């Protein structure tokens, strides 16, 4: 599942994946599950470096802007992309504080966090990319599985952690402190609106070929799939060349 936001109301596109970490052997007629060994910290660190290099190389090959190479033509599009770019970098894009860092509150300590580093068990980051692979549950742990799914499907802002101060500024309490000691973020009302706007996807800039994701698989059908209400007792599915339909009687 693609999630567009991070824990600080910032644009942070990333993937959440749930999968069976093992394989089934059906050679003897009865399926038998064989779990795989967990990855090591060093494997995760090497993997995040490899992923970051390959993803950036792939994006550049496909013509997407990498390292501020974007060339904007329309003022509206330029402004919106500037807001998104600033959100990814924890900067302010508009207003009096344009180009400055989002203000942090808490006991902040200076440090050097550049390069590929381990941030925890089976968790590493490198040049803006991060990989966390330390969450698992057994087949009988249904509540833990539900918690994982709810975490993936959570909204971008926890309303109970927003607080408006007497001076009109708004603080957002982080669920977990930053490594430098930051506990809360400080926004003006306009800065908060800017951060929320950056989380909204646009079909023109982010899904230019969305028609190729639907239809009969030949890439020529621009019509999206059509879903229709169905009764609880029916699982009948029909598909035509022009549309994918879920229906029932």
C-alpha cells in the first residue's frame, strides 16, 4: 500500500507491505509452511543503499526530475510542486519564512546523521530512503495483525496531538521524539495549511499514465474499472473487454 505522509505532517511517499514470510511445500499433498530466517541488520543496511541508488536511476531514466532538475512552466503547477518539495525536506515554501526549516520544540542536540546508518533493529536509512523490516506476527496473533493493518490505514494527522497556542501558532506533538530531541513541531496556521496541501495527490503530476493501470492489460484502454454494489451472498464477477465489473444479484 502506498502511503504519502510521515509522522510530522510531511510529504513522505513510502510503501507498506504485508506478506507471508516463508513458503508452502505441497509436494506431499498437504501444504506445510516453512518460515524464512529474519534478515540481519547488515543486510538491511546494504539493501536500503541498493534500493536508493536503483530507484533514483530508474526515475531519472524515465524522465522524472531528480536532484532539483524539474523545469516548471505553469505558475500554479510550479507553486504546488514547490510546496511538495519543501514538505519532503521539512522546509517552508510560502510566506515570510520561505526556505526556512520547520520549527522544532524540545531538547535538541546537534549531531551528524548523514550516510547509511542503522536506526534500530533491522531499520536503516540512506540519503532520504529508509527501510524497516522488524515487524512480524505469527498466524495466531490476530490482534497484532489487526494493529498492523490499522497502522497502515491510519490518517495523516492525529487531531488530539494538535494544539493552538495563545499566540495563534499551532504545535503538533510527535508520536516519537526525533533523534535530536525534538518533541513538537511549530506552525503558523498558513504553514499548517501548506503542509496539508502537499499531501494531496494530483493526477497530472503523479499519475500521468493512470489509464494504463486499468482495462484489459494491453495499455490502450483509458477507462477505469467500474464497480457495482453486490449482495453479501454473491461473489460473481464478470469482465468485458472495456470494463471490469463486480456485480451481484
